[in-house]
C-alpha cells in the first residue's frame, strides 16, 4: 500500500504544478483608477568597455482603467557621459492631463522670474523611461516579451528582439541600422505574474567612435499602491509656446520612443 501511495504521489506531482500566471492578465488587473506602481532604475553606458557613467531614475505611475494616465519621473546622471542625449534628457518630468511639465538642466536655465517648470502640450504618459525602451505597462509589448522568450526559469523570461520587431508591435516601421539593433532582455515576475524586474541591453558599433553598450535594470515596486500625481501649481510654470523664438529652452522634449527613432 505504501509503495502504491508513493507511486501515485510521484505521478500526480507534474499535473499538480500550477502553470505560470499570465503576466498580461495580471497587469490588466492592476489598471484601477487612483492606484499604480513605482520604479527604481539604473542604466550603465560604456564605450569600448570603458564606463561612461550611470543614470539613476526614480518614478511613480498612476493607472486608469486602461493603463497609465499620469507619471512623475526623476533622472540623475553621474560619470563622464557628455553625450547630447544626456544633455537634453529632462531631470524631472511630470506628465498628467495631456501635458508634460519639465524641470531642471537646460529646461530651467532661461525661464521668466518665478517660473520653475515648462509645460509642453501633447503629453502622453507611458511606462517607458528615457533609458528603458521596453514598456511593460503596454499589454501588447508585455505579451511580445513573454511569447518571444527563449526560456522561462525561476520566474524569469529571457529572450531578444530587434528594434524593428519592437516597432511592429506599435504598428510602426523601423529600418536601417537602428532597426537591426538587438535588444536582449530578462523579465522577472512574481507568483502573481506581476513584473518585478526588467533587464535590457543593446550594443552598437559606431566604427571609429567605438562600440557602445547600454544596460538598464528597472525594478517595479508597490503594485496596487495608491498613487495621485498632480500638475505643478499654475503660477510656477510657463508654456513653451510663450517663451519666444529667442529662448534657448528646447522646443520639444527628447525621448527614446520609436517615433523619435524612426524620424
């Protein structure tokens, strides 16, 4: 009898193991107004193996019924990264109500007295940051990362895709050198199927300028916590269109979106 019982348990073990929770379904359950998630992110850039510095990002994202409706992201850079991308990246950006409010760096060097923010129209809150182009808050992107993974072990999906393939997810077309860049990723989820960590990286050989490598680790914290993001007080910001043609303030906010890469 003991042997029979033991044999039955061994046979039943594989069937009893629960299948992985679908990360996309888990994500959509988080889309509740007034709630959200926080991120902590680090990006390391190197050229020919030499470190060019570290970028640290902290952010909060507020959800609505269908996804992100507002965000508040702060980025700090250290080291020797003197690239144009680093120079034009906004140190802080709040996106809410269809507008983006930017502060710091080039964005606050030429403002009227008493103003501390610049408002830009057409602001769309997304879960992608200046460094992390893989937006896991976008269900179709998350689905692609899960389905294209070459392995799933210890709660981590590992795989790779090109910028061109990522563009197709958004219904866009991206060709040329940029489109061929391969993004490798490791997406870790918890027992509820919620993303806890996303590591991504890409490399590109610029010839005489050297081979560039970028690696970003984003951690997702406090899923379901209450989040309420507000725009800065009206008396503290000025609309970018009101600054005039002689202003040195950037007329647009640079970003890492596929739209900008395609242009």
